[in-house]
């Protein structure tokens, strides 16, 4: 701008000298070339004005700016941090004095490790992940190799720190993510790496956040998400076999349990039955005993009142009942001796004739 | 007329001169920068570390800008053997800053040369330390207990856990690398803020043998699980047998006890009842026996002496 202005000035002075120093530039002699004069008269203030307007526009337009809803403007005066500008229309001193840098502080950004999302437009990803698998191959604490792809989501939480403290924050974040993840994985066995991804992601997030804070990078880690962790392809089959063996183990155990469950409750039922049987027997036995006892007691009570008579009666009653049902009956005189030879005990004995005092009843 | 023109020219010239002077004496320092002022190549005064608008003597002094923020260093991945003769790739990175711009300006001048120094100093230190320790020291960071599936055979297990134990751990190793490098870098006005191991991986040929080892290890673990399953199943079966025996015998015992108690009680009841007059009981029971035991098949010989027949011979006697 300055240069243009001076050139104009020079031109004007040259022109005035050509006029023969007849006076100051403004009142020009009318005898001069009318066209030229008019042209000059027109052009000079025109260019001057345009220049002025341009300068004004330049400074004017650099005094206001808008900050997006998810951004914060960082204003530096002569390079030194001055203030933050919140979303909306903001004003500052013209450029050359104050400079604004807008930083997106709200939208989380994603960095991927160990795999590429196709169609991703980010140049960093493809360049940093060469060869792609390399960043996901890790050594575990038991010196095995695991394949662990993951993503880091982060936000620029402190725009001032983000801009001023670290050169190339993104590259730091990538390196630090790999380092943190490997440190976490390095303290875990291959089994844990495969089974407890959540826990690893959490530990890695914590570590990464700590490291970024140490570097004062103004970055806040929103999330670390582990994609499917695995073992390298050549050993996958053997790992599957372990899983299969675990299944087999469980199956074998379940089978045995099934047998157990089949047999034991049945045996319990049978045992119960046996016990109940015994209880039944017991009840029966005791009841009978009590019945017998009561009966005896009743009879006895009656008997006790007239012992002789009752006893006789009972005897005779019993005989009355017994004797009619008997087969052969012999009555022998008490004086008769040597009776036995008469008796033919083996046979029916119905035709046996006993001596005169032998009573024979009809069969 | 000439006068006023001359004055105008003079004013313009002075203004231009002042402008030039201002522009050549004022300079801006950004938040991320620091400046060393030199006069004909010689350093003048203290380095400027504060950002903002600054002034120097015009024309004869030059402002040399250096970054003040954390700078990158990314090591070339290198093949390093560990103490246990395992070849690994180690990829490191570091962050550094210019702590003494004057010294930095005098010794290395620019970032390219500085990075070369960092290469020359960090790389040997890293190799030196990683070579001096077994691989596990570089991989692990703490002695955190791990779940490695190895619960069986105790002897082997003990050996293994010893194998994975660390004395230093990754943090300590990197700390020592940094400590070794830091003092050397101080001479260049460089502060090594930190250095970290980004990646550690087996080299290809080692990796293959590691894969073989992993496969063998897994097969062994699989077998262990199968054996555990069978063992547990046998255990359950044994448990079943035992339980069955127990249930049956207990039931038998209880049944017998119950019966016994009942018998005892019945006996007691009988004894109590019949004890009142054992003779009568005997009589009564005998009558009952007669009733029940004598039938058609039985023959009876009665003497007239008997109570029943005594009247046969007459009522008189």
C-alpha cells in the first residue's frame, strides 16, 4: 500500500515539473490539453480513494470475525496471548497487531490404530499406520504376540495449551497412544488381553491422559475403544482349540453332573420310602401293642373281680371252641394204664375202638 | 512553491525513514518462539523468551527465532538383541525443547542438526540399555500378577512366573535411557523432556518361532483343560456313588432304628400290661394258642383226670 501511494506521489510531482513550475498542482492552466487534464483530474483522486478504501477495508475486515459454535478463538497481540473469543461475532485490533486462531474445542476427533477405515480422508492415518498391522502387533506380558486394533477419541480441551505448548500435537498423540497401549498390554497376559478389553481400554485411557497432561498438550481423551483383540493368524487355530477344550471340559462336567442329578434324587426318594415304611411298621407295632394291652387290661379287670370263675369260664369257652373242631378225641380213664399201644396215632383213628369208657364222638 | 514541495518531500522521506527504522527495530515474538539477538553474528544480551512486541537496534542487530514449545523426535526403528538373545524391533520417540537458545544457537543452530544429535545420542543409549536386560524387562512395566491359564503343575508354574518377573520394567529402562542421554544433550542447549518406547516387536524370524511356541503352549493348555474336565467328571461320579451309599445306608439305619424303637416300645407296652398278672396272661395266651393251633388234624387224648373231663366219671368226686 505504502509503495503504491508513494509512486502516485512521484508521478504527480513529475507531472507538476513538466508543467514548468507555473504554480501548485491544483489550479492548472486551461490551455493544457483538455482531455489529459480531465483524465488526470479524474484519475488522481479516484486512485487515491480506491487505495484508501482498500486500506480501510483491509483493516476493517480484520477487526471483526465470527467464532463457530464449537470453536474458541485464541487472540494474540504481537504474538503474545491476549484473550479468548467465545462463539459469535467478535472484534479485535487490525491484523498486524492482533491475530486470531480458531480452535475446535467441542467436536471429538478420532485416531485409528492398527486398521484403516476405508474412505477415511485423513492423511495421517494411512501414513502413520505403515504397514497397517504393525501398529496393532504387540507383545504381551507373557511374551506372546497379540493383535490389538483400537481407536482414540480426543478433544482439544484447552485451546491455549493446544496451540502453544506442543509442536504437532497430533503426532504426539499418536506416538503416545501406541506407547501407552503397549505399556498396558505389556503388563497383561495374552488371555487377559483377549478377555478383558474394557479394563485395558480404561487403563490405557488413564495412562494416555496422564501423559498428555504431562506434556500440557491441551488434549482431553474422550474415549479409547478396543476393536476385536486377537492373536496373530498363524496361532489362531490353537487358541480356538483351547476354547474348544474349555467347552469340552464343561460338557464333560455337565454330563457327570447330569448323572449325579439323575441318580441322587431317586435314591433320596427311595430312602424316604424305606423310612416311611419303617415308620408305618412302627406305628402298626405300637398300635397293636397298645390294642393288645388295652384288651388284656380290660379282660384282666373283669377277671380280677372273680378270678376263679372267670378263669374256669374262659377255659371252658376255649375248650368249647377248640374241641368241636378237633379230629379224633380220646378220653382215657385215669385208672387205665398202658394206654398208648391202643392208639394208632398215624391214621385217622376213626375206627379205633377204645375200651368201654372210651368216648367216641361223630366225625 | 519550491519550498513547500521540498517540505513535502522531506516529510515523506522522514516518515519513510521512521517507518523503516521502526520496522527494522521492532519484532514480534510468538508464544511458541524465543529469540536470540545477534549483532554481526555475535550474540548480544539475554535470549528473549517472553512473547510480544520487542525492539532491537535497527539494521545491525538480527533476531534469530527458535521454537520454545515441545518438539518432535521420532527414532528410526532398529533391530536390537536383548540379553536373552532375542532380536526385537524397537521404535522410540521423544519430545525435547530448546532450554538454552544461546547454547543451541552456538552449537547446533537449526532443528535438522539438533535432530541428528538426538539420533546420535538417544539411539546408542537405548541399544545399550535394552541389550543389557532380558526382553521381559522392556515389555513389562510392573510385576502385576497375570492370568496365564497355568494353574496346574506347580513346578513349571513357578518357573514361568519367575520368567515374567521384572526388576526394572519399561518405565525404569526408559528413565535410564533418558538419564544417560539428557546430560549429553544439555551441552547443546537441548532438554530431553522424555523418551518413550513406542513399539517393541519380534523380528520376523523370531516371530515365527514365537508363534510355534504359542501354539505348543496352547495345545498344552487345551490338554490340561480336557484332563481337568475328565478329572472333575470322575470326581462328580465318585461323589455320586458316595452320596448314593450314604443315602441308602442312612435310610436303612433310620428305618431299623424306627423299627427297633417301635419294637421296644411295643415290648414295653406288653410288659407293662401283662406284668400285672403274668399268670393270667399265660393262661389267656394259652387259651388263644389252643384256639388257633388245634384243628381237625389234631387228635386229642384226654384223661378223665383233666379239668374238662373230670365230670365224665360222675359229679360226685
